[in-house]
């Protein structure tokens, strides 16, 4: 293994490879900042450019761009309340309220450092797991994948802005919207209302842009704006440093959220959009002040951002070891492997362990460069929140239209974005959680598909599998932890008062 690590560094420490990785970082950050152009779009746009490159150079370029997209997306999520892509929606919940309270620099500093350190944890986990990848992946079957998805949907309630009930209602609405279009199992169209566009179902990018971007753009057009507090560039940089310090002073939260991202990212098809929401829910459940979440809590920024980048290390696990994409973005990266004449799978690690280690190094390098670039540029970027609202609104509207159209070059996606925007405005006004709707929408297809496969293969006995029992235990703990903690704290207080009286 040590020889493979040395060979991996030798592949990476090549001028062409490093230059392409740096270029990939800048492209990924740019595409991450633009609403709607997420990691999947970044890889799809860049894939043709790697044809004819050496494997390490081409794959390093793609992976570097993909690895930092969500770091760039944190900027618009925090500064403008508009997620750069679906996974960034969890960051909006606390990041944007911090900006509105004049603490945008703290949120950005915490987000960028958490993203970078989370990515490093993901890389360390990937390298540590490389010798055991096949055995680990074989332990995860359809029952475990189904229960992972159920765990994600149950955590929807935690994202409720005012109550768990409203969070669950929003999540249920997301599940309902995911049922539009062809039934994935029977091939029968559902809820399409005679509109051909809906035969493909509601699409994720128009949904995210409509729920988050349109209400904020409307608010800006009406003259609403974040309160920057009149901070100067020097004060903003001091805030950024304070946010970085806040992340460092919470090592348990940072490591726990990163490991959650790695663990969920390993499960094929689940981790891509789910990990940040589960990490956020876990942070809220275990926090001594869960009531602070949703109103501008720095822990609510650290948790999703750490898991966002860490999950890429986990997703790369199944991609390299089994040839099974760990996320939608990894499915495009898999196309890059095939384009360069490589086929990931069990034999890949035996023949190309040096390349696997080299790609892990690319992940670490890309995250560190992205953190340095975004922290250096943050004081300037935060000035976006200081622009006149009436000037900023049309600029953002143009970006949203471009992002929606670029998703699949379909003008109806632009129409869908603004129709869904009406729903987003209503949910924002009534206090229903928009991130919870996104999570319900993302998890519904996984629950439907893997429940069918599981019942066909195992029947109800799947609940007795060791992996299923572990996940069921985690689900119960997640739901009851908050109440149990409050009960024990109250009991301790009561006991302490009793002792004091005696």
C-alpha cells in the first residue's frame, strides 16, 4: 500500500496534472456559484475536453472541478439565499439568516473551512478504505439502501422551520411531486395532466431554483435586502476569520458530519443530495440548543458543508471498487473513465491502485485550493449583499433563467422554475421548510425503487438482517435523541435542585 501511495504522489506531482487540477478548481467554483449549474452539469460540460488526455490528467481535471462545485454553491446560499445546487439547500436554512443579521462573513468562513476539512476527511477515509472496498460495498444491499432512504425522509421533520409537523408536511409534498411522470416500476404515466413536459416528471434544477431563487428575487425587487451592518472589507475579513475559528472550535461536529457524509456517500445513489440534510438533522438533534437552528446558527452551516465535500470521498469508493457510481456526478465521471479506456471495478484496484490513490490526492488538493481561493475572495464577494436590491434582482433573474435553460436546453424548464416559484413564495410566507421539500423529492424515487426490490427479494424478513437492524436502531435514536436529552437534562436539574434543598 505504501508503494501505491508513493506512485500516486508521483502521478499527481506532474506539472500538467497540477495545472489542470488548478484550472478545474476555478471552473468548478465558477459553475458552483451560478444557480442551477451543479456538479453534474459541471462534469457533463467538461467531459468532452478530456478526450485524448492521459488518464491522471483528464480524470484529475474532472474530479477537481466536481469536488469544489458545492464549495462555490455555498456563496450564493449564504449571501443571497439561493442554493447553487440541490445539496446546498441545507446550508440556506441557517446561512442566509446569518447574512441578514450582518454575520455573512462568519457563515462564509465557517462554510469554506468546513468544506475543505470535510473534503480532507473524505480523502483520508477513502485511502483508509481502499484495501477493504469490495468487502464493504458487498455488505450494502437493497434493504440497507432502502433504510438509508427512509432515514433521510424521517429526518425531514427536523428541517421544519417552525415545527416538525410542518417539516413533515413539506417533505410529504416533495414526495408527491416526485411521483409525477412515468412510474419507475410499471412504466405507467402518473399525474401528468395531459402535459407532455410532465411525462419526465418534475425536474430537480427547476424545482430548486423555483423554491429558493424566485422568492428571494421577488423580495429584492420589492426592496428587501440583507442587513450588512455597514461592515467594511477589513471587518468582513475579521468575520471570515471568526467563522473559520468557529469551525475549528467544533471538531466533534466537524468530524461527525464529515464521517456521516463519507458513510452515506458510499451507498450507491443515496449520498449525493442526502448527506448534507442528514448531517444538518444530526447536528440539530444532538445540539444543546436545537431551538437556535433555522434562525442563524453557525452549527447549521458547518454540518451540511462538511458532509457536502466529504461525501465525494465516499462516492468515489463505490465508483472505483465496483464500477457503481456513488452519486449522479460520479456516473458522469465513470463516463470519463470509459472515455480514457479504463473500466472501474474489482480489477481496477488490482491494476491501477496508483491511479486510485492519485485521484484521492486530487480531491484533497482541490479542496485546499478552493478554500484558499474562496476565503481570499470572500470580502469582495460579500459585497453582493450590499448592491441595491433593485439592481441585483434583474441580474439574478437572468442567471436563474440561464441556469434553468442550460440544465437540459429546454425552455419549458424556465417556465417550470417560475411556476414552482409561486409555491416557493407561499411556503416562505407560511413558514414551511423548502429544504424539507427538496429532501422529500430527492428521496422518494429511492424509497419506491428499493422497497420494491427488497420486498421481491427478501419479503418482510429484510427487517431482520444485521445491517437493517443497525439502521433501524439509528433511525429510532435519531428520532428520540432530542427528547431523551431534554428528559435527562430536566431530571439532572431537578435532582440538583433537590440535593441543594436537602
